[in-house]
C-alpha cells in the first residue's frame, strides 16, 4: 500500500468516525491511528520499544554539543 493509499484510508476512517460517531469518536480514531503509525514505524525500522523510548548511553547532550564547547 502506498503512502497516498494509506492517507486516503486514514482520511476515510476519520471522516466516517466524525460523521457517524461525533467528535469523540473522531478523536478516538485519530488517537488510535497515531498509535498504529508509531507501532508501524517501530516495526519498519526494526526498533524495539526499549531502544525507541530509552536513553542512549553517552549521547546525553547530542552530537552538536561537543562542537560548541
């Protein structure tokens, strides 16, 4: 599925949720879509939740901070 088709599917789902379920259903579908997108990104990148949310050792300030010192 291309990104355009995925966007179309998401837009249709949000539209149906807004039309038939009201604003609360719209927000629920949008939130669950965001969670699904995040999980999809993790799976595509081969990254586990610990690596995604965890802190990297030795990179507390970021790569540009050493140049500024």
